[in-house]
């Protein structure tokens, strides 16, 4: 307690006419001041509360180490006793992918793949079947004839159709892969938002509990004459605000749970943050030479479909040429007329005199140019998005790391110092509450930064088609790679 508070308390006592107890009060106030100077005010208030009203001391019956952990939790800061161990991406992802592959949407994609394989087999069949002809003529001399004809695939329609079916299957597989990347990215983002909403809910609950404990201390200080009634009302108003914040946080958590249930059919999935893996991925991407950006962009899975569309347009031009080509037909005929036996061989070729199909060929050639321009446009869009991704996400990660260092170190010290100064009367209640709101706001800003990192990374990986290859091929290696990015302040594992 500072000297100003002590003098104000003495003046109030003397104005109240309590002069007959002057020596006793002086001794008590002296002991009270010495207790404050020795930083034992909390113990003094706790003992006083036990003597006066034991029903209001539940919030204060906390051991010293647990109190420090509770203060850290109330600010969203990590404590050694409560910090969740790091869970690598490869440990919880397989179970999620198993559940993801069982979704009806993914099963429909597998059926479409089987359909494309059957289409290739159907295209790799003979174009023309032989024709068999029988003829009988009843006349003065009966005649019988038997004929067999076969049209030749002179323009290789079968080969062109097989190539077309293969390209269409490859395009379908590329589209399914890109669609699956986007579906998985959407579901991982929903899980990340669910984890962030649960962090915010836990933080709001801890803030509410901490404010209740502080309100109990404020009531004891009011009873001791160390706090005004207005300041007690400020604490009660703060409790009401924390209650409303907790209700809003719970509503947001319920919305996030509903989105996960909508996308995955359940809201209990093993999920742990993977900002470390994102940091390693971005670091490797930034360290790549600038001359490699164009080849890297050209090999993105999202461009596979557009590139194969160009090849398909060329095959379409070949197919138009093959379909409009004149295929000859060879026929064999055997005839018996009376006692005479006849054998005939014939060849027929369509004459493209009235229509040479040149316009259809020109249309197919224009389709090649359109497909090439579509590929270039798609490549330009992805290149721009890749540059924006490599420009923005590293800065988000840097701001996130700066936030962690400030909140984890400076924020913890500031929170502890503010609490001690307020209980000692060196800081007014309004200033103390304002400072606590600033610390709480800084923690919520960190949650928003985490969400922005997940959203930026997952959106790009889903649109570029890199998410599934990254998760399938290098999740374990990335998880074990060294990183300078610290773990998040409030790791969450949702079981």
C-alpha cells in the first residue's frame, strides 16, 4: 500500500470519531503498511477474509504454483505445467485422411476414375465390324449369293479415339485431384478454425474465472477501506463484460463445430496446429532461386488439366481429320445360279466431292489456339497468386513470431506486475482493467494471426493442387526438419 492510501485511510478514521481507539488503530495500520511493504498483502487479505466471510474465499484457495499457472492461463500464455506437447503432422493426419476418403463425395470421385478407365478400354476397340450378306432369288433359275464386306480403318480412327479417351481420363484425374485438394483444404481450415474458436472459448472462460477472483479481492479491499464503491462497480461491470464475451465465444465455437460436422460428419477429430510445418514450407519456397519460379509454376498440379486441354485440342483436330477421311470397304461375294458358280471381289471408296469437311478442320484448329490461350491465362493467374502467397505469408509468420515473443515474455511480466500493483493500491482499478483488456486483445490478435496463416496457406495449397502431394510425400520429413518458428502459445489437440 502506498503512503497516499495510508494517509487517506487515517483521515477517514479520525473524521469518523474513532479517536478512542487511536493507539489500536495506529498499531493495526502500521502492521498493515508493513505487510504491504513486504509484499504479503494477498496473504493478509486471505487471512482477513477467512475470519470475516469464509464463503467468499473459494477463489483464493489456490496454491502458489497453481496461482501462477492460473494467471498465465487467464492471459492465454503458456505455462510449463499446462503446455500441451507438440504433436507432429504425421501422427494425427492419417486418421483424418482415412475418414476423409470415406466421404460420399470422395467415393463418387473414385467411381468417376473407374468410369474413365472403362472409357479408355471402350475406345481401344475396332471401329468397323464385318458385314455378312445373304441373298436368294426365285426365278426360272434359282440363284443363291453369300457376301462378306469389311471397312478398313485407313485413317486410324481407333488410335485417335484411344488417345482422346486417355487424355480425357487424364484431365478427369487432374480435375478430381484438384477438387480433392480443395476439399481437403476446406476441411483442414474448418478444423483449424474450430481449434482457434476453442482456444478463444477457453480464454474467455479463464478471463471470466479470473475476474471473479479479482472481484472477490475487490470486495475484501472495500471491506478494508482500501477500495471505493465506484471501483467495485467497475469490477462488477468488467465481470458482466467477460460473461458476455464468454457467451459470444461459446456461440462462435458452436458455429465452428457445426461447420466441421457439416464437412466431415463429426466434430471430434485429432487435430494439432502445424504452423511449424507451414513455416518450413514457406522458408524452402523463399530460398528457391527466382529463376526457378517459372518452371515451378509450370509444374503445379493445378496446371495439369489446362496443359492436357491443349493436347486434347490437338487430338480433336486429328480426330476431325480421321473422321472425315474416306475409308475403303472390301467385299467378297459367292453366288450360285443354276449350275454356275460365281466369285466376286469388290472395293468401294466414298467420294468427298460435295463436302470435303474443310470447315470442320478449321474449327478444330481454332480450338487448339483457344486451349493454348486458356493455358497461358491459367498460368498467369497461378503465377500471380504464387507471388502474392510468397510475399504475404512470410510477413504474417514474422508478425506472428513477434507477437509470440512480446506476449509470452513482456505480456507475462506486465500481467503479474499489474496484478501486484492493483492489489497494493498503486494502480487504479480503471487503469488496471484497461491494461488487462489490452493484454486480452493482444492474445485475440494472435489467434486471428494464426487463423490468417492457416487460411492463406491452405487456400493456396488447395488452389495450386500441392496439398495432397505435400501431405502424402513429405509430412514426416517436414515435421522433423529444424525450424526457428516457436510452437504456438496455446496448442490444442481436439480428441
